[in-house]
C-alpha cells in the first residue's frame, strides 16, 4: 500500500462562505428511561453554526454528546428542547437528508453484500439510473482505494476497509453536507492520513463537512473551525489556527544554520530585551515519521533501521534549526 503525501490542511482562504448550513439554538437532549424518567442529560443548550464550505469539528471526550448532536441534526433523535436547522429546515424534516451524506459511528452495512453491491443498493435508494450507479460506484470504490477488494463480502472486511466503504456509501448521492462520526476509527496511520486527505478533498469540491472525533490530531489537521464539548456543554468554539496560536512566542525556522549565526541570533534577541525560549532541532510528528518510513520501504524494500540511521532524521528531511523567542 502506498502512503499518500499529506495535503495542506488549511489554506489561507478555506473557501468557507457566510451561508449557514447547520444551526442549533439552545439544543438540548435528555435521554429518558422506559418509564419516561430523566436518565442522562446528554446535551445542554448547544448553540452552533456550520457554514458552507468549511470542515467543522465537534471535539470532546467519550460521552460528551457528539454523536447525540449529529443524530439530532439528522432527525434520528428528537430534541428535548431547542431547535436544530439544516439547510434552513427543521432537523425532523427528512427531505433535507437527500443533500446529506452520513457515516455513522458503527457500521450498519449488510455483511453479505460486496462493496459494489452495497454501493449499488444505496444508489437505487436515491433513484439513480443503472448507468449513473455504475459510474458512481466505480468512482467511489477507486476513491476509497478498495478496487482490489470490491468483490469480497463485507463480512470479510477489516475495520479500516469497513470505514472506507462506509465513507463511499455516505458520498453516493453526491451530498452537499457530509456528516462523519469518528471517520478515522479503526484505520491504520496510512488509512488515517488518506481519510484526512479525502476529507480535505471534499472541501476542495465545495462540500461542507461536519465531523466529530476525540482524536485531537485528526481534528487539528483537517478542521477549519471546532467546537469542544464536555459533558454535553459547549466549552469552546473558534478557528483551529486561532485557538492553537501561542500569542507571545515568535518561531523562526532555518536550514543549516552555523554556530556563529546561532550566536548572533542569540545576541540580537538579548539586545532587544527578549527572552530566548529554545533553539534546537525540531522534532517531527510520529505520523510524519511513520509515513516517511512506509514510503521509503515501498521504494526500497529491505531498508533496515541501521541504514536509515545514517540518513538525516526527520520525516521532511530538513535538518534546520528552530529558534523560538519572544
Ligand atoms: N440511547 C441512549 N440512551 C441513554 N443514554 C444515552 C443514549 N445514547 C447516548 N447516551 C448518553 O448520552 C451521553 C452522550 O453520548 P454520546 O454518544 O452523544 O457521546 P459521544 O460524545 O458521541 O461519545 P463517544 O466519543 O464515546 O462516541 C453519554 O452519557 C451516553 O451514555
Ligand atoms: Mg460518539
């Protein structure tokens, strides 16, 4: 399998418009038991807005209300109070679902169908012609890289393969809004990177994506804006780049800086009354390192850790110094 190069997650202009696609006002959900007694307050007064063309991430620990929010938006659950609007329509109005693709947390696909039959089945549900279905099914299977397994029954699929066919199913009707509940669950690091690239591609096609995850790296890499939920309450919402910016620190990165140049930089910072926080070689992420090792191994089978050690460390191959100072 070939690891893909990671894509630019957040271009300067994400293409998001101000048109609101998803809106919740004071949305609350309390699950009740068989006797109608309040059991779990899963969501409390949520106010959210997702705009056309953005990738919006719902982030929160297990049980924080992410899946509940998604199910309320799809009309699969009724709110206890408050309102959810999608494309300006009440969430309970199922006609809006024609423009929505949904990848649920748990797969619900028929285990005895193969990938082609599965997608063809969903194409029929959307009244697509035989010709349209044939073209779309082939396109989606190739997009999620399942060509080699398209005739195998889904009961033989691994978790990662099941996630991929789930995404293809969610896209069958070429939806405007794609709702993904934990899209990277069960995927290996290559699959995670590919899934993230597919999500970014969707934004490039002008789609709006609402995804939820408790995996911080996934959300950081692809989302334009996020909302953080905890115990059913909204704790933070904003642009990922703004939320993560360390305001008081300036970072300078350079390639092959000499010792003298480093000394001069230190002196300049001191002269300006700054406080040098760090000046060292940057580390890469484990994801980048893993992908670069798999790529190299694909290109040169038999490469050992010893032969790698002679090469410069770091996935990007850069050996520059990083300087951080205020
Ligand atoms: N059908 C249900 N009946 C009763 N309580 C439920 C039901 N579904 C969810 N809950 C409760 O609602 C709360 C929120 O659950 P939800 O599935 O929305 O969380 P989540 O953020 O998606 O979590 P995870 O990361 O584990 O998927 C939890 O306390 C959960 O136990
Ligand atoms: Mg969930």
